[in-house]
C-alpha cells in the first residue's frame, strides 16, 4: 500500500493536492507524468485490466475510482514541481563540487541559467 503521508508539494494546484490526499504523491506524480495536461476519465467501476490499474496498481486505482469515479480529472503539467526538483539537484551537485559549466551541459541549460539558479540559494 502506498503511503499517503508523503509531503505534498506546496506549488501544486489544489486539484492535484486533493488527488494526492486520496492516492498519494507518488501515484499523483505518475499520473501527471503519463498524462501531462490531459483529461482522464475515471470509471465508476474499475476493471482489473483497466490502464489505470496497470499504471497505479489495483489498490490505488480502486481508491481513485471510489473518490473520483465518473469524473474527468484534468492533470496539471507539473512544470513548477519538475523545475524545483531540477534546481534542487543542480544545487546539490554544485555543493558536491561540480562546476557550473558541467552542470549546464548535464541539464541542457546555459551557464547563465545555472548561475541564476545558484544565486537564488545564496
């Protein structure tokens, strides 16, 4: 069973926070990654072979169906959360000794963008 006590990102829209409270952060992120910016229909009765069961697992998909059955969920792109995680990884790697030029190549950014990210933390 997925733990629902995971820390929900503060920059998520309320609809994604509500969803995460039902199915957990990891499952919500999985849905957002698989269907970014899309509407997905949640059936009232979740069949064992439904694609959501394959993506989330039977127990989580059934919880989703119990709370959202018959609804269409609009999943956000998760752009802010992805950028926040990327920036945290850049800072972690810089603190570990990687050079800004190396980070720029690794993250497909310019050196200026790396410096701007690092500047936010100091």
